[in-house]
């Protein structure tokens, strides 16, 4: 028997209205990667850079075209360290269509040190995913021959974490 959830419904008065029409079909949006060319160039040199918003000082890696906090174009390029931390992680399950075997696939969000944003990344195949934890220190493993794209960050390998084993020995 399921219990129905009850909640208090509030009535809201409309306080403001604005007459007008939005002709969305007349708007044209053109996406250009010209703004990101310095980032692609640095990736080819095995260097990491991000963008910093001049208004709120948020550092984005990978770079963004618009700051999501203050809606300003972050146009200041800053160096980003190769060290990072696991921001969050999850396990997804994928079924192989030929064999029917269910395989675990880790999904990890990584936040580079000195940045304010996280992105999806691959962990080293040697890492036992069951030992992954939020805050786990990582370092970039570069592709042998970089091409100037996000795929040049082949995977992240773990760093030694002194804080992990600070529990008291009994």
C-alpha cells in the first residue's frame, strides 16, 4: 500500500506582466570556436589553460564562452595546474549486446586545482574504481602525440595521498 504525499499548495498572485511578442524564428545564433583557439594551441603543447571571468574571478576549465554566474565573457587566460581532484563519481552499467554481459563503467567528474568547475574525465585503467573517493588527488596523463583537443588528456592517474591514512592505529 503506497502512501500519498501531501503538501501545502500556495496561491501566488501575478505581480507583473509585460506585453510583447518574442519572434524567436528571427534570432540567429552562430557558434564559433575562434575564442577557444588559444586553448587548443596550448593543449597541443601539453599545457593547460582556462579562462577567468574579470567580473567574479571564476576560473573555468575547460574554458567557457560565457560566465554562468554573471553572464560576462571570460576573456582572461590563466595557467591551470596538471593536478586535480575527484569532484564526484558514479558507476554506470552497460550491457554488451553480443554476450549479454553487464560491465561496470566509471563516470568521474574532475576539478583541476585552482579552478572552479568540473568536467567528465577518464581514470587510469589501473585504478580500482571501488577505491575511488571524492577528493582523491589526480594528475593528468597526456597522449603521446597531442592533436590539440580535449582527447589529449588521455586519463588521470592517482597521486599519493598522505591524508588518506591518518586514522589512528590501534
